[in-house]
């Protein structure tokens, strides 16, 4: 089976080739979208990532090109029209779980870096400046942290935070017994917003969760709240967050995702002029820390992603499926 791997970086090639035994993998650095559709010709299957865009038109064209299966090498699937795939008879698989600790630990890294201003301290020391003025932080022990979304990553984050002595509030339509066992307490979204000193997002992007962080929800938050998003960029209305930063309602912002990241993240744009004025505005705030969707990026996670993707391809080749990894 001939597989076209889109949005392929060297680390994708390394991990997928190491896990591959049966397939002809061809790696394409470009993202899949309407403009790059011709690159999908002659493949039986395509393998895509978070910023490939598979809307209805793309799905229909893939069907005409003979694509039988779409393998997502990520957990989220907000970038693919599943109804169109079902109508076209194209099966779709994903990687539902891969080292949730990777993202949970990156969440903690953002919290600690923002709080103790480690990035600023690093730059000062490099310049021979050993002053600690302006680097004052706070103890995480005893702080109230709100976790929105208690799937595997949310629970892994709760486990870390409880170990640090934090009080954890959480909300999710489906309550996790493990989260309760760890000592987290389920509350309403409104109560979480009002009582949390740190809020961290760990939920999928759906029509219901799109822009769940907006002017109204920010108004409910504590003054100087720390907001962390390592999930999906579209959960946050970026313009509303900028307004919250300007009024100092939001005291710290840590992002590993951004709602318009498709034209930015995973690329080296250091010699180009970035055209996204909203993103550039975020960068002007001294209390904002942004990483380029690297929360998943650990050796263990890449290995699990590759192995699960290969397993999904094997099932698709056999005309089989499982109810956990296959969406269509």
C-alpha cells in the first residue's frame, strides 16, 4: 500500500520509518490543502497532521483520486470533515492516546516558566545581568488550578498538580473517576472561572468548545489569572484574550497552540516578515509565553504515534477497524 505522508518533518520520517514494516511511505513536506491536492495523486492512503486541511472539497477530490483511507497521526480531528469522509466511503483513523504525560509536563513547564520568569532570567544571565528585580514569582503549593477537560491529558496534569500541593477544580461533561480519586473536585464552568488562579485547557475543539474563552468567560475570572492552552488554538478567542491582557485581567498567558497557527507553526520563518498582526500583538506582552505546538514532542510520544499510525494502516489495508482509533 502506497502512503503519502503530508506535513512531514525529519522527526516524522525517523519515527515512522522505524515503526514501518509493510508500507511504501513517501514523505511530503507540504501541508495538504486545496492547493496541494495534486500531490496526493497515485497514493492509496494519506497520512496527515494537525494543520492539514481536509474540508469537504478536499475529501471529495481525494475520493476521485482513489484515496481509501486517511490516517491522522494526532488525537484531534477538528481539521477533517468526517461527514464528507463517510459519504465518500473513506475510512479515517487517528492516534487517540500518546504519552499524555508529554503534554501535561509541557503544561507544567509553561506554568513554571511564566511564574518564575525562567526565560527572562536565562536571557539576563547570558548578558551578565544577575539582578533578580522583576523576577518575583509565587508558590504553586496551595494555589487553586482549574482544569477544563479531564481526558487522559487533563488527568495527567491533575496528577502533577496534586503532587505539587495544588487544589484542583475541574469541569467536563464526562466525569473521570481517576480525577476524583486524585482529589480534584468537579464544579460548574462558572465556578471554575471564578475561583481558579490558574486555568489550563485540555479539551478537544468542537463547535461547542470553539472560543470557550471569550470576553464573557474572561470577565468571570480572577484578576491576574494565569491562562494556559496546550490543547487547540480555537478554544480561545485571541482578540478577547488580548483585551484581557491589556486590562490586566489576564496576568499570565501561556500558549502552545494558536487559532491561526497553520501558517506559522512547524516552519522556520526567522528570515521572513510575519504577516499575522494578531500574533505579533501577542508577542508584545511581557507576560505572554508562546511555544510552537511542541507539547507532544517527546521521544516516547513520537514512538507511540508512529506505532499506532502503523497499526491503523495495517487494519485499513485489511479492511478492518477498531472502535477506539477509527472515526469513520
